């Protein structure tokens, strides 16, 4: 039980330092490598994610998807958690999502239902736009007999939806 003694204060401290980014909703685009930590099914990956306004303690509902250069697809819904390392400037963003995977000519992940967990490090500019790097793991959590999993490494760029609206209305 000694490990629990450290987990409770750490979780409490994370809640205290959770601070939402300056903007409400974000549109995030990303590009990077699919199956990045293995050598058998590497591919380019391109995606987009809508990050809704925070609901509480920096937690944001998300929806998104990606496509790979081998025609694999994944659509998902879940949550991000904005944890401010430096408020209004530097964030670490753990995430969890569940979604549907289409193999295309890419990697067989065992089935359609797949879970995504990840971590992202974002720098926020004064205009609330963000750049970051993200690492995600996609797996079926053993619900199918075949569960190879895969990892992605991506660069991200996030723009407040209000900024996009101003750009479009010009």
C-alpha cells in the first residue's frame, strides 16, 4: 500500500494544476507516423480532432479520426485532460478514446472496436493557438484473440474554433 500514499497527493495536485486553455473549442490537425515503434507496418498518418470546451477540471470531450497512407481508418470519441505545467502556456494532455478501426491495406489490429490512450505535450501561444507532439497507443485491450496494438507519434496544431470563424468570415 505504500505506492497509494503517493498516488493520492499526486492526483490531488494534478487537479489543482488543471487549468483549461484560453479558448473554448479547438480544431486540431495532426500528422505523423503510424505503427511508429515497430518496423513491419509503418505508414504516414493524417488526422483531425474536435476538442470541445472543458466540462470540469480541464477535461474536454473529443471526437476525431485519422487515415493512414495504407488506407487504414479510425474514428473515435473520448476525453482529453488539459493539465497545465505552466498555466496558459504549457500543457500535458493525457487522453482516452474508443472507436471503430478499418484495416484498409494496413495493419490488422484484431477487430473493429479499438481503444486509444495517449499523451500530448502542447505549447500555447498568446493567441491561444497550440503546437504539440503526441504519442498514442491503439489496441483492442484483448477483446479479440489477435491484439498486436500499434503506436503513433504525431505533430499537432490546434486552433480555437472562434479564430477559424473569424478567418472564414473575412
